[in-house]
């Protein structure tokens, strides 16, 4: 992952900006849930909860996202995806 330095307005916190960017990139299908969580500085499970709360998805979309989450859960437990233990 590359690093970027951005000057934020005083009323925007870094965590808020990272989360907004992660949501937007995930919504556009440009990054995975795991990558979005890493960008936002959360666990994949926490990112999913935040995303669902902010997006007000339809029942079908929520069901699909839960299936995706369950499918990826085993990947989250692999050694290479344990990055969130560092936070």
C-alpha cells in the first residue's frame, strides 16, 4: 500500500477522513472489505458494521454483504491478514 500525505481542514479528523475514503473505495468496488478496514484503521468486522450503518442498504444488499463477510471470515483469520492485531 502506498502512503499519501493530505492536509485536512481543522474540523476533519484523520480517522474520519480515512473512514470516508475507505467507504467510498469499497462502495465503488475498488478495494476489498479487508483493505477498506485496514485503510480505516478498524477490524474487518467493525468496518462492515460501520458500512452497513452508514449505507442504509436494502435487505438484499445486507444479506449479500453478510454472505461475503462469512466467506471472508476464514481469510481474516489467516496469518497474512492479522494486520489488525498491530493496532
